[in-house]
């Protein structure tokens, strides 16, 4: 089963803090979005393994844009 982390706000991807193959726990920070000089942490709602990273630093995000896919 897959879980897709989606952007919860518009902005630019400031950084991605995981890599493909990393094991992550529920609530762990996966990426950070910068919006109007404010950094917002994007956390996973499920534990799993990072399957695919769909974004890179400075990519522009809209609300609900897919960012990271986990295998759960």
C-alpha cells in the first residue's frame, strides 16, 4: 500500500530531508515548504519506506501537490 505526502500549503520546497529507501516513522519530518519567509514542516501521517521523491529544492507547490510516496 502507498501513502502520498501532499503539500498542505502553497510555496517553494525549501528542502527534502529524506532519501529513497529511508525508513520513516509516523510524524517524522520529510520535507519543508517555504511560504512568505515562513518554513512549514511536512510530516508523514504513516510509517513506511520512502519509495519515490517527486520534488526537489525550489520546486513550486500548490495545496495538495504530491511530494513524496511511501510504501506502508
